[in-house]
């Protein structure tokens, strides 16, 4: 009887499709133990992505499923989260102390990439992760203002490495901390790539679960430098639904495919405009473009976000949406986006490890 209860409980939790992972917990190798102890079934789940603010809800959901399952009865479910480093391919040396590097990119400017990157970083931190944010847009750094750090300068305690600034629980580094806000960076490509390399290697990031990199738009020197020198764990491509933006977003996605960086998914930004007076929604940039692109390339649509004046006001004020209103509809949308991104990254190695090895031998 006890073995039957444990077996049935294992099937119930193993077949549960966690919405952020998009797959059953058993397939994600998240079910750590199912046992009968103290007169009841006890289940231990370990997720590979942060879920501090959603942990209790998942435990309750699984507990109800087990209680309703025939022959299982009351059960105790424990959900733990442990972010691990993505396997390194050996071609690019890992950054010391940094488990995962997530690049946030777009094919063109003006699609809300930096806003997406900053809210992604803040949402991961809100869910319990140790997070850093690197502003890799050397020509147009915006993260100092978005994080409320404009006018501040990093310091060095040893004369060799800079200490990142911190805001809202996230460590931040940007070329914008080292120059005046209105000073143009009139640099050629080699100088830009050297600056990026120094910001990465000469910043004392400490121990991080995620380093979110806000990339410049396009597919140029900085993107290639990052892909060649840093083991990027995965990329997020940001676009708007309009056809012109999607054309460039496709180029960005295919660039990551060419340099063997997994694309975790697509964020469709400014999907609908929400009127601040009456609440009317209108897809002024079109609709469905991000979802169609995700389906075309077989990647996830991580989020479809609105064009809302509050997002702009909060970011310009140095308190992005996740900080300003984490429990509001916009804050929750960014939090779900971050969970889906981290969840997809946590299982990316499973798909990679399942690929067959093909060899050709002379006969």
C-alpha cells in the first residue's frame, strides 16, 4: 500500500507541467525525492531557476493535486531553487564567479531592449537570485539613468579591478559611469571592443547567478566580441510586432544561432498601447508578430508586453517597473518573463545533452 502511494505520487508530480518550464517536472529532472514518512507522502522538488515569490503557490498547487489523487491522500511538498552554472563548452573561459550570462539583444534600436534588460535583471533579483547588469551599449549607455545611478562613479580597492555600483539589489557596470552623461563616444570598433572587454574582466562582480548583458542594437563588433570571448549561456531577442522590427530581429536571432548561443526566446514589446485615460487597448505596431516569429524559429515567446506610459515614467525616474510596482499587472508581466527566461535556461542543457553524436567512418 505504501509503495503504491509513493508510486502514484511520483506520477502525479512528475507529470505536472510547470508553466515556466513548459514541460513536466520529471522531464526537467526537478523531482528529487518521493517517499512515505511520518504517515504521509513527502515530495521534494528542486527547480533550476529562482522562484522565491512563487514558491508557496507551487507547493500549494502540487499539494492539492496529490490530495485529490486516488490513493495518495494528504502530502507534504517542498520546493527548493538552486541555480547552477550552464555547462561550459571549453572554447571560452568562464567568467570567475558568474554562473550564467544572459544577453538581451535586438536587431534595431528603439524597441525597448534596455527597458526589458533592466526589468529582467530586477525581476530575477526579486525572486532571490544574485544578479549583475552590464551595460554593453558603449555608444549609448542608458542603464545609469534607468537604475537611478547617474552621476556616480565606481571605485577600485586594489587599483586593478572596479567595484560595481549597486541599486535595487543588482550590481551594475556601464561605460556611462566613467564618462559624462552627454559625452559622445567617438570610437572606432577596436576601441569599443576593448572597452567591453575591460568592463567584463576588470569588474569585481563577486558571486552571481546571472549576469544580464544589455547589448547594443545590431549585429556588429560588440555582439561578435561577446560571443567569441564569453561563454554566453543564452540570449533573449526583443522586438516590436511591426514588420520592419521583425526583419531586424530575425537577423539578431540568426546571429546567435551562427555563433552557437542558445536563443532562450523572444520578447514582443509594445504589443498593445494602453490609453492612460480610458484604458482602451490598440495594437498600433501590429499584433502577433513576435509569436509568429517564435513559432517560425521554434523558440519560446517569453512575454508580450504593452506600450504603457507608466513603464517609460518609472524607468526614466530610476525606479523601473519591477521596483516601482512589483505586484501590479506590469510588474507581474516582467516577473513572469524573467521566470520563463531563467526556466528555459535551466533546461537548455537537457536538450543539448540529448542530441545524438554522428560519426563517419571509412569502411
